[in-house]
C-alpha cells in the first residue's frame, strides 16, 4: 500500500513538473510570436511606405518629363517662380 502511495505521489509530481514545463514553453512561444508579429508589422509598414514613395517619385518624374518635353518656353514660368522665392 505504501509503495502504491509513493508511486502515485511520484507520478503526481512528474505530472506537475511536466505541466509547468509546458506552461513555460507556451509562455516562450507567445513571447516569440508577439515579437515576430511586431517585426512583420514593421517590415510591412516599411514596404508600404517605400511603395508610396516610389509612386510619388514616379508621378513627379512624369510631371518633370512632361515639362521638359514642352521645351524651354514651358520651363521659364517655373524658373521665375523659383527665383522669386529666393
């Protein structure tokens, strides 16, 4: 009977230790996923920002090309505005 009680107590302690280990793994996994989610959000935000910047550059470049294609007469008003600001 005493042997049976010791075995039950030992199994109980092993189960408690295993549960504590699983909880620790669960906490570590949650922390890792939280960090990774933050990293992925940062990467996505950076990519999104760069796409917006590329779109703006493309628009400005198209406007620049259109002005250049119109020739020197089209550029003079812009130059006069720029000189007046200084």
